[in-house]
């Protein structure tokens, strides 16, 4: 097995990327193919003891930047680490491709260079949402700002499959984000989607309100990409604000500082629960190949974990399982837009 | 000045309501009119020393329950504490009306019994959003699941006025919730609203992403009611989950318990920052009278603060200021839907 990895994507490329790749070798059985500037990569690689037989380098001359227009960048930068890596995935040279680069470009590249799974209208970003009771899955975390009911139904199927295969949750509880528990709540999109979800074979447990999203009482949180993106980033923002506020209170006086010192280890465990780098990557489900988006600010640890999860996705045959599931559905089950 | 108060609304009515009303007398200069079952109210009132000349009781025989259908309840329960109180507001018998009852019913009742401000298409719930740097304003927190651009523009004007009059913020920074900083981000609703907000006289500072909502770097957070409701409840949920997780870590071992004990006072201050009861009420802006929604689970302290803020709303002439502002706008400035 080979995991393709964009050495040039992310805020700390290629330093943290290469470090993460080397560290991941201890956790995975497969090998790694790094896409990027060869001399920069070799320079970083030389810093670490590693099994060079397990790391291949494919030299590329261009980099897609964060402020590049996604579609234009994919079309014009044909020798970028991202485009070359995605093409390799399409050809089967690698079994998965991980990148912390421009999200829109990765999505556009996935669509144009790798293609969609037949039957899927819109691929989605499927991310792990850490809760105090373990991990949930949030889909769509931001790929599709505007959605139709059929998109949310597809997200639900793909998210459920992800929870089952990657998190090992049997019969995952699928819930629809909404502003109330009643099935008549929300916008027409959510009201219609609720009715359609009830008719699926999924373990649909109804609506989940914002208040209950972080409790871990549901396994798959389904939302349009606008709402999902706000949920993901707001959760991060609230957690950061609270940790900052907590620190300020601890440092306020001597007795607080002593208390904080005694709590240091326990608070470390607490922070670990909130740490996105523990999961590190979010697959773009619906693409006909395993494309994993790592956080733009990923450090080596986040990359290591993203690569680990990518291998798990390959081992559990995630993309093919989704293909099989979707091809087994009649169009009635996922598509209510008969007028289209 | 008289503040009308629904003694029968909320999870702990009338016990906490009456207690809160009595306690509020020390903080306000006006008097209170309680709407509800007279004998129940008198029974509660008898528990507290208070100036009976400052509390009037208007006996009502019906109660609108949380699971009542809003419009139907307002139409059929004409002798409910909520309907009688709203009618009194319309007549000018009271200067504001505070209720912790059924939100939908309060909104419907506000529309049918008190009426809209001319020029406002949709009233909105305007709530204070506590941040580590002080209070922001979130509007709409859930009155309107589906919105048009003109609704969001109205929310922005009303929220800005609220931040100025009630929170005393000069030239409030108004921001539009979105999934990116760029003005091309989001759904068509948000893209169009962004352009319209740029043309207003408001201090529009652009989009605010979920991550920055809790930082307090903007004063007025504008969103459709679906998104706003999820922001409000998710923030509450994440904060609760984190406080629970923190407690668990503190209690995990002896050294943690000692640390927690030393930090007790500081953590108390920390929790206070997150405490919604400090603010207690959210006005339904756009109604032609000051209607304040208190949290359904309000305790006496939350009611006391809701009444205090209601008095502040009357003193600062909030509703009339909004009227003046809206009447001064040309329809071009708030309405792009020329086709309507």
C-alpha cells in the first residue's frame, strides 16, 4: 500500500509535512510517496533517521497557494504537488492522497482529476467531531454551502459508512442538525430531508439541536456545508476562548497559580480531548478515490494521524464500500427532486 | 414606568417568576404588573417581604404551554397570562412585557396583539452573546428559520441599535456570520446580504467566521434564524460539555481535587462569565412595543436581570429609536427584492 502525501500543502510546509511523514512510518504498514520540491524535501528528510526505502519522492515544480482560485489553479498548475498527487491516485499509483493545501482546490481537483462516485451528486467534507464521550462524525463540514435534500441524504449515507468503518461504531446513530426536535422545525430543506431520512435504512434518530451536538449522543451529524462549517469552527472557537479564559483565571492570583500547577497533568488530558491533531484529517467523501484534507495549520503530529487514518480508510475499503452502498440504492431513496 | 411580567411562563413558574419580580424591585425604579393566577401569585408573594404598592396583579385563567401550537394558542387562549399581558402592552398599560413562555407563541402574540414596526418585514430575537471580552449581540437567534436579504439587513440595523442603547457600545461593529472572510463566500443569501450591508451607514466590518464569533471582536453578529439558533445553542452546549469535562478531570485524583479546591473561587468567576442568567432576556425586536423573551429555564436571578434590561430598554426608548431609524431609511436601503 502507498499513501500519497502533498509535501507542499499547509501553513508549515514542507517542514512539518516531512517530519509527520517520517513519524507516520512507525504507525503504518504502507509506504509514502511525497509530492513536492525534491531538494526541499531531501533537505528536510536528511534531518531524520528513517527507512528511505519506504519514502518515495515525486518532484513537482508548482504549488497551489491558499489564495489561488480553486478551479483555475487546478487547471493551470498542472505540475503542482496537488494535481500530480491526485492524478497518481486516479491512476492507482497511490491508494490515498493526503493534503493540507487549499480546500477548494483539493475538492475541485478531486472532482476533475479523480472523479465522483457514480450516484453521488456532491462530494462532502466528512470530519471527526471530538466530544467528551468520544468521536462523532460531522458531514458536510464546508464543501457545499448550498444543498438540496438529496445532498443531505448522501451525506448521511457516507457519514454513517465512515463512522462504521473508520470509528468502528456499529449501526451509527445518524441525526439531522436542526433548531428543534420536532420534524416540522427548520427550513424547507431540513423539513423535507427529515422525511426522506426517516424512509432510509439508516439508523436515523431524528433532529439534533446545537446544544446536543457536543454531547456525543449521536454518531453522525448531518448538515448542509454552510451550517456544518459554522458548527466546526464555532466549536473550535468556543473551546479556545474557554481555555484562554480558564488560563486567565488560573493566573489571576497566587492561589490560582498553585491550583493550576497541581492540575497541570489533568488539564493536559483535558486539552488532549479537544485536540484536533489527534484526528488530523477529513476525507472528501463522494470522490472516486480516498482524498483526505488535513487542517491547514497541521503540525507533524496532525499529519502523522491524517496518514494513519488514510491507511485505515484504504484497509477498510471505505471508498468501495460507499460505492457499493450508493449503487444499491434506487434513485427514489436518495433523490426526491423528480423534476430535475 | 410599569413592566408587565408573565408569572405563568417558564419551567419554574410561578415560583421563580414571583421571586425574581420581588428581587428586581431593588434594581428598578418602575413598578411591576404580574399576569397570572392571582391566588398562586399571592401565595408566592406572601413568602417575601416586599413593597406591595409596587406589584400589581392582573388575574388570568389560562396558560399557554410549551407544546401549544403558537398561532392557535394566541387565538384561542384569550385569557392567558401572555395574551392579556401583550394586550396591556398594546394599550400602553405597561411599558414592556417580559415572558419566559412558549417562544413561538410570544412571537405570534407580539405580531397579532402588539403589531410590527412599520417598515420591518420580520421581527427577530435579539440576544446577548457573552464572550470573554464582554457582550456581543446575536440577531436573529431563532425567530425566522428562512430569511431574505432584506430581513438580515433589518436584523443588522436593529442589533446595532440594541448594542448602542442597551450595551452602551458606540458605533457597534456589525458582522455577518459566514464560512469565510471573502465577500464571495457562503450561500446566495449571504453573498447578496454582504453587498447590501456594505452600502448601509452601519459600521459593517465584514464576515465573521464561526471561529471568531466567541472572541468578542465584533459587537453585532447577524445571521438567519436557523444559523443564529444553532450558534446560540451550540455555544451553550460546548461550554457545558467543557465545564463537565473539566470537572471530571479535577475529580479524577486527589491532587486534582486539591488543585480544584484552590481554584474554586477563580473558577466561580469563570463560570459567571458563561452565565446566561446575568443577561436573562432577549427582546423581540421589530415588534411595536418592548417584548422580552426570557430563557425557558430562567430562575429568579435570570428574571430579575430580564426585568432590569427591560427597564433599560424603556429608559433608552429602544423601540422608538428603532422606529425612527427604520422610517428614515429609503426602501432601497433595506430592500433589494424589487420583484415583490
